[in-house]
C-alpha cells in the first residue's frame, strides 16, 4: 500500500505472481483516490438485488442519495428498467438534500393514462417514466433538507406511504454572504419552508413515516435491512389489492 501513495489517477504497472507458481504477469491499473463511489454503487446493487429477490422480480428499486446533479443522475441510471416493474421502492435514506426534490416528485407522481406501442418494440407508458403500480418510500434520520421535503411531498401528494424513521428536520436554507478578514465565511438562514399539512413544522421536527421501522445496530451487524423488507411487504400488499397497469392487447394480434 505505501508504494501506491500519490499514484491516484496515474497508470501504474503491477507485477502479479500466481499463487501456485508460474510466470508472473504484468498489468496496468489506475488507482483511485477514493473508493466511496465504488462502495456506494455496490451497496445500491445489493439493495436492488434484494428487492428483486424478495418480490420475485415484481418490484423495482431506486436509491436517491441527494437532491443535486449526482442524485438526479443516479435516479436515471436505473429508472428506465426499475419503473417498468409492477411496483417501486424508492429509497431516500441518507439523502443529503439539495434542490431537485420537485423534479423527483414530478417523476414519482406521474400516472399512466395511455400507452405507445412502437412496431417491433416494447410498449412505452404515457407519460414516460411513470410508475405502473404502488410506490413506497423509505426514509431515515439522515434524510435531510430537500431529503426532508421530498418525503413530506410524497405524503402530501398521496404518492405512497413512507416507511422507516423520522427524517432529520432541517429545511431552512442558508446563504453565504460575508467574508471576514481571517478568511472565515459567514452564513445565515435565508430560505424558510412551509408545506400544506405541515405548516412550518418540518423544520426542527422532520417528517414522520407512515410506518415506523427502526434500523437497530444489531440489524446492521447481522446484515438485515428491516426498513427495506417492510417497504417490500407494503408494496406487495398494495399490489394484491391494486394490480399494476399493463399495456392493452393490440387489435388483430393473437397472444403467442
């Protein structure tokens, strides 16, 4: 490891000796300065696979890590495939906030009113990227700022239930304005937030889930995710009473 110090982003040639003996081989790698992104995507892939397995492939899974460009991009990495499933689990845990909650809510609030059936292609919902069935959100105490707001909006608009724990409770935005002589940057509250059904009370309290599920330390140690498991169960129960929308049969075409 010390030999790799200062090599981030630069090609490095490694000599690899086979464990069982034999000729060594040479490979060129580019070390990373930070493996957080790799660990995050591995975590998302694991959650997505868990939802698919527990639901028999009926539910899709999306994680939105923040409400800025990176979170918007992450949402769209999986949106096209995951939203085509019968129901959708939207994981908003540890959402660090930002300013794109309106865009996320607009996607989740879409309702299918028609279908576009291109020749030789899969049917597409109208509007595009609309959930076909129930939507269940997952929140925790680290969902904050615009992460608070998106959960409040999901509840206020009746998009679906929120499962997990009460969110962080910090929706007053700040601006930087003054620079002091020692280089210190001073910020001050500037943007308050009011929401129908909550008034001013999201600040300093957060958004209470519809179904509270605590993620205990022993759950983490055992590799369990009780919040996600409950969200899966809630979505499957909703599908039992309200089936997902499906494209209509094409006139004159017999089922194969």
